[in-house]
C-alpha cells in the first residue's frame, strides 16, 4: 500500500511542478514566488498572467503560487533551470550564484537617482543583463521595481555605519550583500526570507535590510521598531522564465509572453509607488521610528567594496563603469 501512496505522491508533485502543461490545447505555465499575497509584486504577476491569457486568446494561462509554496527563491531558480517550473520572480541579488553579471545590481549606491536606474534597466545594459542568464537556462523577461533597501533594527536606531558594528544583519544569499555589510562592521547572516520573522524574534539576527513594502507586509516591524533610510542599494526584482519553457513556445507565443511581462512591469512600478507611500504611513502608525540619516558616511564606508570588485572581478567592474556613464 505504501508503494502506491508513494507513487501517487510522486505523480501529484510532478503535476504540480510541471512547468508548461498542455490541457485540452491550453498551455499552463506554473509561476512560483516567495512574496505574500498582499505584496504589490504578487499583484503585478497576477496582472501579467491575465494579460498573457488575453493576448493568447486563452491558449496560455499562468498559475501563480505565492508565499514560497514551491520553495525559497534559490529553490525556485533551481526548479526553473531543470524545467520543473515555468516562471518566477526573484531579487537580482538571488541570481548572483546563477548569472554572475547580475551581481552588479547589488553594488551599494550604484545609481544616482530613480531616473538613472530606470534608464539603465530599460536601456541596452539592462536588456543585455536579462539575457546573460540564458546560458544557465534562465531568461529574464523584465524588471520590477523593488525600491531601495535600508536597515531595520530591534534595539537601537542606525544613524551612522558605526551603529551597525557588532550586529548580526540578515542578508540574502549574496556575496555582494555580505561584503557590503562587512564593510560597515556587521556580521552578515544569510537567512531565508520566510524564516526571518522567527530569526529576529529569537535573536538569531539583530537586524535586517529591505524596502518599506516588504518590511510592512512581512510584519517584521512587529519585532523591529527602527527603520533607518540609508537606502544603500536599489536592487531590482527580475521576472525570469525557464529557457526550456521559452524554447517550447512558438515565436508568436513568445511575443505574447514578453509583451505581457513588459506591461506588467509598468503596472508594477505604479503599484510600487503607491505601496511604498502606504507602507511608510502604516509603519509610522504602528510605532516604528523612521530615521533619515546622512547617507554620505554610508557611501564612504562601502567604497572598499568597489575596490575589491575592481581587483577580483574586473569584468563586472567594467559594467559598473558603463552604468555610471549612462546619462
């Protein structure tokens, strides 16, 4: 009996993760991500699925699985690589170990302002970086705004980099993020996003860093009552599709998917701006102390990260130079 239960379980799992199943002539692309359902990124992906269905006349549908139902960001990318999942959305930082050129986006204070960032992402550099993952079976479709990342802490506000010294700071699985936090005197501690609330509660980490909507929707503000807007990075999210799935689509179907992704990116930028403003209001109402420190000491503290990059990975440093030259 156990043998049959195991077989049924394996079949069920295969059906769930099948990246692009064909049901009565309808292709169903599975999309998994790590965000909660009230996050603007989730809404944008539902919008993208709706647009794909409309453009294809119902020939392609997208099933969205939020909140790490199918795994962490790293696990989702791995599922894409083997073609067991069709699409996902991850932070560009989470792609460092898969598509090395993506690490450029994790460099602190890389962009001059919001316009500079968007010009880079929608221009030749951004478009090329989306395609750099193809040799690793990952094709970028578009970027989503993920705001600016700042530190939030449990016990004291962060006014200068010195206030971070000795703290255990949660970071994504990103060498660039770890190097940045080390440069400020902290101990980088990788923790899965889904496990971070408990890690903060239990003192496994003393602080974390993220954007306002994520701080609010994750309810991490219930534990961390200080939010210091040093805005050290502006790492975009990336919507990616498995090349195994992409190559299974006809040119016309690929055009529908790409067009819908581009439209969802514009929609997400609008949602993000609204969500950021609302999140900041809600955080203050919840008693979170908002700190607006002088950013210059933070910029100086991380200058060494660029020097390290120049020596260790000159090819990535050349991308940094190209980004800085975008006017």
